[in-house]
C-alpha cells in the first residue's frame, strides 16, 4: 500500500499546512484544488492536481493514477458573510463537491476520510461551551452545508464502509512557524489577517461588526486555534483511521474565548502598532459566542496544542505577513 493521501483544498490555508504536516509524517499529500480560493504557490509539499471536485471524470483520473489510501477533505467555500449573501453558491459548491468525492471514494475503494467541519454547525447556543454532543443548529448556509456533509459521510459509511474522522474546528489562525506558508485570502474577510493588514498600513482600518452582543464588551467571542496544532490533529486522525479505531467526531479548539476587542488589543501589542477601528453593524450569520468545551481530542487522540495562545498565533501570522508575499497581491 502506498502512502498517498488525497488532500482536497490543499492549495488553501488549512489544506497547505496539512500537506506540510503530512509530508513531515512520511505521507505523500496529493493536492486537488480548483484554485478558486487557493494558490498554486503554496503547493510545496507534494504533487498538484488542478481540478474541481464536481468534475467526476477528473476525480476518477486522479484516483486511478494516485490510488490514495485516504482523503483529507478541506475543499469548500467557508465565509460566513458570503454564505448569508449567496446561500445557493454554498450549497452548490460544498454539497456538490462532497457528494461527488464520496461517490468516487466508494467506487475506487478508498475507505478512509478525514473531514474538515466547523463549529459553525452549532449556530448560536446562548453561551454554552460546545462539544461533540452539543446539538447542531446552524444559522447560516455555510454551517448548514457542513452539517449536511457530516450526515452524508455517515450515510456513505453505513452503505460502503467508509471510515471517518470529522473535525469541527473553531477559529483557525496563525501560520507555519517555519514561515514557508501562511493565510492568503482574496478578499480577506477574517479578523486576524485584516488586523495585520491594518498594522502594516495595507488597510486603513478594521470595522468591528457589532458591539451590542450579549458578551462582556459587546463584541463576538471566538475560540482561536493555531493552524499548525490543528493540522497535527489531522495527522493523528489519519493514524486513528489506519489503526481501525472507527468513526469519530472531534472538536478542535483551545477552550478559551476572546472577544473581537481583545483580539484587536493583542494584535496591537504583537505588532507594536495602533490599529484604527470603526464600529459597524452586526454581520449576518454571526453567533455571539463560539467556544469549545471539548476534551475528546486531548483524551482520545492525544492531541496537545502547542502554539494556540493568542499572542503566538498572531506572532506567527505577523512574521509570515512580513516575510512572504501574498500570492494574490503580486505586482502586475
Ligand atoms: N470580525 C469583525 N470585523 C472584521 C472581520 C471579522 O468584527 O473585519 C469579527 C466577526 O464578526 C467575528 C470575528 O471577528 O465575530 C471572527 O470573524 P472571522 O471572519 O475571522 O471568523 P468567523 O468566526 O466568521 O468564521 C471562521 C471561519 C469559518 C469557521 C468559523 C468558526 O471563517 O470557516 O470561523 O467559528 F467556521
């Protein structure tokens, strides 16, 4: 058996970091990505197959040639605000991609999948700490599409013997500690990279989306986890499946919540810059508070986040922001 792992979305932020972790762990990550939101420049740790998941013939070709022993499925649209504005786009890309991928896996006898899900599947739960047993009640098409894929994986498991590890992430942040890859979106919508753009003078200010949430300072609270810790869990997920330990869901967070204002204060500290802010209205689809209360990944997967303090995440992201060129911002 070869050590090939098909990484859908391997040209994206989390997918590219996963490829690096897989290569380091002795696997060959085969990136499959349509480059709609990803960058060929970050595919540095294994072969690249450009393609869209909804193109079954292209997927068949890739499965035939690489015969992956497992799949890590990251490829998806993932912006909450955009999902509220254009839900059809989310249902089409995320569901269409997943169903084609799962059917191809079944037909090519590829039985192990690690799936990138999200705490956005929980919706707004009134401040409770979230874990694997919390009921999922998504409040936007992004979260709803990810929950539907979780259900799809369970159905394919029952019929075709597909084995799965599903990770529900909290807010992923930071960048490769060795500075080889980072977070590159166009347009950028995530809080921390926007703060770094303001700190470096590439943006004028950040808009705080709502200060009237039922939280101590009125801004939304999120649980941030370092991308390098997150992808370590994914490698542990592959080992879990190789050991035949069965289907599982794990939340991946740091069990600490930070408000938007607290993140801004920390970013000012790390970058030693004043970050100009303005107050704006709430952004549709945002939950007031999303914080993990899960211990399952630590207990059962042996997952120990090493870099998931807020200052470390911002520091790592800041270093890459200063040293690596954003592939979408090249001078033309
Ligand atoms: N925010 C602002 N101003 C901005 C950008 C963000 O105030 O310019 C706020 C948001 O309203 C939110 C918080 O900062 O309260 C974090 O927002 P992000 O856009 O960085 O992250 P999200 O929480 O919206 O979503 C991210 C990923 C999703 C994932 C989710 C899990 O994009 O894929 O985390 O919480 F599902």
